[in-house]
C-alpha cells in the first residue's frame, strides 16, 4: 500500500492549490480526480454560454503575484473555455500533474484509530494510506437529474448542462427542449435559440436575471488593478462575499429611501450589470417590504423587454430577490420575443413524463430532437457523500449527516479526525467568490497541519460541543435574513428527499476572523492528540 501524508480528492481550484501548498510544506500528497483533466466544475460545465458570474480580475488565484500579473483575461466575465485554460496553465506552471491521478474516482475513505490513518480506495482499485484526507470535491459538482417518469424511454439526444460533452453540440435546425431556468439554462438558452428551429423552455420557478453587460476586458481597468493587485484583493476580502469592492453595497435602507432613490440606484446597477445589483440597498435581504421593491423593479424591467405580456408575467419572479443566487445573462429575456421560442409554465404539475419522443407537461405533448436538462446540482454535500466515508468506530458520514450536514467551521466533522472539507457546508463557500474562500481554507488547513507537526500531534477533530454551537450559529445567521424563504439549493430544497438545512454561512470577513482566532487560540473547539 502506498503511504502519503495527504490524499486530496478533486483537482479543481481547491485541490490544485491544496496540492501546491502541501508540496511547499514538504508533505507527500496524492490527488485523485474523476475527470481526465483539471478544473473541477469548469471541466464539466461546458454547455454553450457557460461563464463565471464573478468578474475575471477577481475570479482567479491571489496566492501568487507572478501568476496574477502574468495571466491575461480577455473579457469582463470569463467564459468557461478560458477558465479551463487558466486551470491548465496553473497545473503546468506549478508542475501539479505528476501527483494527480486522473480518471479515478475515490470510492471510500475509512479511518483506523489504532494507526491514526485513513485508508482510501478508488474505482480503479488503488488502495492508499494517508494521515490526512482533504475533500476538495467542489460545491456544484454532483449533477441533479430528477427521476422523471419515463426518463429512460427517451430516444433523442439528451444532455445535462453539468456533464456536457467535450465536442461542440450542434442544435442547428433541431427541435430542442430545455428543462430548468437556473443560471445554466439562462446562460445557454439565448445561444441554443440562435441555432434551434424550435425551442421550448419548461419553467418551474421564475428566476432573477440581471444583464451581465459582458464586454472585452478594458485594458486600462486591467492595468489599474494590476498596479495594485494585492491591495485590490485585500479590499475584496473585506466584502461580505469576498468580491465586488469596486461596486460595494449601498449602505442605505430601501425602506427609508424615496421611490426616486430606488429607481436611481436600481437603474445604475442594472446598467452596470452583474451580481452587484443585489447591493442596491442594505435591507434587501433582511426585510420583505424592502425586497418587494427590488422584485417589482425587475418585473417592470422584464415587462419592458418581453413583448407578450403573458410571457413577461410568467418570467417575473415571485420569490425573494437574491434568495436563490441571482443569474447574470446576455439577452435571456429578449430571447422569448423570438417566434420559435416558447415558455411553458410547469409550476403546478411539473414535468408529467418524459416520452420516447419528448416531454409531456402542462397537459400537452412536445416532440424534440434534443432535450437539455439544466436541472442543477446536489449542491455542497452531493460529492462528499458519494464517497463512503467512515470515521471513528466505523461511523458513516451519511449517518452523521442524516439530519443535514453538521460541521465545525465548514472544515471538519466531529468523529472524523484529520478529514478536512474545503468550502464545506457551514462555511461561506458558495455565497462568496469561491476561489478566495478556497484559498482561505487551504491556508488554514496548511497552518493546522504545520501546527500539529510542531506540537507532535497525530490527530485533530472538532469537539461535538463546538460543532453543535457552530451549526446553531450558521442557522441563526441565516435566520436573520430572507434566505430560508424559498426552495433554493442553499437549503438542499432542489433535491427531493434532501434535508432542508441552510448550508452556507453568510459573511466572509467575520468568518475568516473566527478561523484565525480559533488557530491563534491553539485550535479552540478541536481536540488534538
Ligand atoms: P439551478 O440554479 O439549481 O437551476 C436548476 C433549474 O432546474 C431550476 O430552474 C429548477 O427549478 C429546475 N429543476 C430542478 N429540478 C426540476 C424538476 N424536477 N422539474 C422541473 N424543473 C426542475 O442549477 P444551475 O445549474 O442553473 O445553476 C447552479 C449554480 O451554478 C448557480 O446558482 C450559479 O451559482 C452557478 P426550481 O427553481 O427548483 O423550481
């Protein structure tokens, strides 16, 4: 059996930086990656129009000044192929590939208390031993394919946005159905519509989408940021979501502002484009009445774009603005003005069945040459729980999490010594710029391992009481907001049968401070032996 200090599961942005960091500490590491290349979610999500919703000057590693100075982004929001190219560049630049086993999925990780080591198994028959196991499995990696009746009977082409083929898919002249209206659908629909002869979109819940206003990256802006990149990064780390310092939240409540103020601020942010729209007022996520003002503004914008009032009405979201991550788009709403594009409301009966030739929904039958499932992910816990993880006394993680994920700091689970989760549930993760959250976690885990070595400790694990308090804290913070009011994937509500728990923690800066304090206090809330 091969012995390593660290086994890392996944070679996305988390796994790659973790490998780089462990190497720099002189530790031996092996990474297992299911795909045949690096990039994680950006490796799998190759659907047309796939693009990051965080600006490219921010959605990139900050740990290497040379890297951030030398890499050139071409657009304000980077498209998937460019992000994948960047991931490959990082893998080459830091010579990461030699420690990564591609096309290999970790199937099990079992802890043995007597040796204080993990035994890790893969679907290719590898059996290795490691002191630490680090789950760098990503938050949006495990696709959600609903068990639609008749799914297997469908005879046409079929795609999931999260597992898109590597070759370009040509929809020219085809009748295409898209199920779902989340971010992946909203990005791909305008492009599919340009090719398809007929496009039918099945909408269960109308989503908020703000224009991206994507454009070639302004060279002057790029030069300005690069002239002070470390300061720019530091300012972003002070933002709630660890991004967007150039367009911060307007620290004024909507409730005490005038209708003119509302229009001016929302107009400004609609014109600027991107996720900053949600920062128009500081009470949008904590007060329903304030949020209603934002919701009505977006509905009125949709009515201004979509010509058929009945379609505009269907596209106007009813849920809290920002309750599900808002989408950013290029021409999404305008696409529904095209005569060959139809929106079908399935909010009442859902998809009744998939048939050999298409879909039955809303009491009608539809025939398609191709069906696109844009039905999202088993977010945050899906990929972790696909691995048979067993901690002390054979305790299975899926049992420890049967009532929803429980962690301390989103980094470790009581009863699972030396197992770390990068951007795990209970940490800010998906509510932030993921790469910055990943770096913060990797740095913290590395610091923890260094401390253990210095102190001569073999194991570290969260105490049950620290974990209980942390879970209460995450829930209490979410409970002060409007986030728990809709069926979002933050709550696991998109996956039938998944326990409804708000998984990410709001607020990056106080979280990062807590992590620092925990470390400074000798890893408070952890037991090390
Ligand atoms: P999302 O945002 O989870 O969207 C999935 C969509 O699929 C959403 O509109 C769902 O409707 C719909 N859906 C899911 N299950 C069904 C069933 N059973 N029937 C009909 N429709 C269904 O995933 P994305 O891939 O678009 O985006 C994920 C994140 O990636 C996004 O937030 C960005 O951060 C990047 P629902 O809203 O649940 O009614």
